[in-house]
C-alpha cells in the first residue's frame, strides 16, 4: 500500500429529503481488496455508484490515482464494473460484449481479437466467443462480465454484489475464484456486499456501513474481534450482548455488573465507572465447567437451560444469575466436557475476548 | 401461463374470436374480389374475374382514369394519390419515430411534476375523434396565419399528431422493462452517452420502434377524417381520392386501389412482424 489507489473525502449524497450517504471518508490502497459491507439501505451501493460516476456526490471529493474524478463522467474514469445482474449486452455475442470497451475507446483494431481471446482464457471461457448471453449459465455470465470489465485494464475494479444471483454452491466456488483472480492481477478492488462471510473471506479491509456512515473500518479480524459498536458486532457474526454498568476499571479491563453478576471485558474506548455499557462476547469464546475455573477472574455460575446439537458444534443456552442469558458454543471433540441440561456450571470468558461497547 | 396456450379457452370465447376475426377479414376479401371483377361496376359478387381494373389503376389499360390535371399523362389520379399517401405516411412515420422515441425516453425515465398529465396529453390523439382534431387544426391554422392552412406542412403536422402516440406507446413498452444497468455498463466501459444510445439502447428497443413504425405508417396511410380538413388542393391522399371517386363514379377502380393498399400493409407486416415485434404494442412483448 505504497500510495493510495482510491480516496473518498467526506462524501455526502442527498436525494431530496433522504441522506443516503453522510460523510464517508476512506482510502483504498493500491492492489487492495476493499469491501463495503452493510444491510440494504446503508449507503454502500450509493457510495459505489458515486465512485463509478453514476451518481454525483452532494459534497466531498473522490480521487483515483491522484486525479480528482468527482466531476468526471463514468466513461472518463477508466474503471471496470461488474453488476449484480451482470448486465451482459443481450444482443451481442460474448466476443462483442468483451470487445465493447476496447472498440468504443480506440475502435476495432488488430489487437482486439487477441485481447478478447486472452481475457476469455483468463476467466476460463476459452472458445466461448460466438455464444450469445442467453446460452450461458449464471456462473458463465459472471465470468464474461468480469472479463469484459478487466479487458480494458482499468485502474479500479468495482463489484456490486456479484455473487448474490448465484446459487449457494456456485457462490462459494466463485468467491475463491474471484479472490484468486484479483490477487493474481493485483488490481485495486472495491466490493459491495451485505454478506459478512463474503466480505470476511475476500477482503484485505472492510468498511462496515450503517445509515450512510462508516461504523468501522479495518481488517476482517479486527472487525470481528474488536467491533467498535453494537451494530458492527451484531451485523458481523453472532454475539452475546450483555447490558450492564461499569463498577471498576483495572488497566485495560473493566468490571461490569450485569445485575447480580460481575463479569470482565476489555476496554477499547474510554469509559467511566458507573457508565451503562454493553459487553460483547462471541459464543465460541464462552467457556464452561473446568475451563471456566481456570480463568483469571471468578466466573459466575450459570444453569444450562438448553442444548442444541449441530454436529461439529454444540450450542448451550445458559442462564446467569439476574436473568442474564448467554449462548456458548463448543467444538464437539471427543475430549470435551459433557454438560447435562439443568446442570449448574461456571461460565465465563477470557477477559480479552469480551469487549466493552459504549455506542 | 397454461402449457397448451389457447386450448384452455372456453368454446364460447373461441367461437366469438372466430366471428370477430371474420368481421375483420371478410370485408377485405370482398374488396379484393370486387377489384378483380371483369364487369364495369363496383359490386359484389364480381361478374367474372380479370385484372382489367388493376391495370386501369396502374394506368396501363382501357378505362384508365386520366388525371384531370393534364401534364402527368398516363399517370392516373389514383397512382398519384397512392404515391402521395405513401410519401405522406413515410414522412409522418419518420417524424413520429423521432418525436415519439424522445418523448417515450423522457416519460419512462424521468420523474417530474406533471408527468402523468403530459403522458395523457401526448396519448390523447388516440382517444379524440379525428374529426375533432381535424376541425381544431383547421381553425387553428386559419387563425394563426402561419401559412399552414391548406399546405403540405400543415397536413404533415396533422398526421404526425395522429401517429406519434402509437410510437410513444410501443417504444414506452420496450423501455419499461429496459435494464438501466446495461447502459451503465456501457458507460463504465468508456462509451459516450451517444455511443451508448446507438449501440446499446437503440438495438434493444428496436422491437418497439419497428412496431411503432408499422402502426404509424398504416394509420397515416389510411387516415381520412383529419385529412379532410387539412387536404391541399393540388394533392389528394388515397382515401380522399377513393371517397371522391365513389361520389361521382361507379367503376371498381377504388376496389383495385384497395387491393394495393392491402398488399402494402401485408408486405410491411410480413417483413417486420416475424420477430414478434407487434407484441410490443400490446405491452406484453419482451424487449
């Protein structure tokens, strides 16, 4: 990430009374795979459309490769885009679809056929030149759309939920294929999705968006393990969200009272004693029984009130004193400790894997 | 969406459809047969069959109705009228295509105050009786004093007003299910707005444009009631010529002219309708 590939500086978008994007600032490094992740209506698609030039920001700047492109029309931005429905031109053969970008830029030339051929080989569709889009499967159309976007050697590749129209099995396959292609080409990529597992698998960094703002920006591990807000921890993966009040601060840890139960969690942002907070713990970090006894702090005793067998994983529902519900997941290994329903067991987590959230 | 289309219809409906179709087709058969008569009068059934009146229409045989305006020589009034109607229909169609396509693009793609009103206004010539439009234009031309009264331009404008709604309807039908991301894809690949329109939008809405041209041409070619008010002294359209002729003569030349009109329409339909373009007019065609 020597210098910035793409930069958004305080970008806003207002549609009449609706604020779709409220001050998004981010930098995407050269060759980086960057995802905009969020629920529908969070502003991720609008942000992508502003980068592509299909929507004009109400204010703010967009800079690509050091050039301010905010006011440029889409055709002058030199970027490749893959649409949710692929947007393959239905009246053109695969060859003409892929050659389109070359032909409108420089006119048909001797190198066109070669480039189209090379690009079809790159996406594993050699020999498909004469087919029409209606003769292609969803996965093949997806590959044609990628080849068409990449053949013009764009500075930036934009992907708008490219996997959402595929069935589950193909989606998994294409996910790894796209990742592989992107890292081979080293092209700067912005990927829009509402699917957290896609974003986690593919991205170098993720911007989690909500209500037109970026709630958190960072690598997948950071987003998952150290969520900045309740929204982020709720949107990414599964989590226990325990409401309580800070009773003491010890270095990077806070003691939080959940009613009658005292627990510990990591402090990432400044908090005061007495402040109302949420403690976030991932179910896989909750330990039970003997393991909970070895924690550095006294784990509360809870009652197992439910067990769900999921094959590789066993899910327990635990009730802590003061009517606090906790979900724990443990791997179903042969040496695991078995807990019968209604048993009273210590339940806790390493203080570093619980996170104090204030907003 | 039944798997055997048309077979699931109640017998009554099928019977009704056959009766309705017959009412549409039988008059055309009668005109064709009347035009092929060997006798000297316009009547049905024909008194034997011959090409006599067809040739007369073409100015090629005895009984040709020589143009009273002289210089044209053997060219008959009918041939001239046929040619004039053809020219008028072609020009009206071209103008309606340009105007109607632009209007359809604006009406389907942009939301602005009064859009619904403007849409109904543009389509209103479909609902208004031609006599009303013709009379209104006649009075307007006279009052405006722009030299449109009894001029070719004035007549052409009248026909364009009648034809444009057909183009707006068929082209709008193609545009309603048009996937805008196709245009965005073209733009992001480096195509200018004009290149995008010519290479992506236009080919994809062509079914609507073709259907619109067919309707526009047929409507203009057969137009009578608006034309009556706007007709120019030197040039008569085919429908007016047939009407005039029927008032003063009893020979079957109008029927022979009818044959040519029917052939013209059938040929243009065969040429263009094979691709299912006409479906676009009904609004259920796919683009």
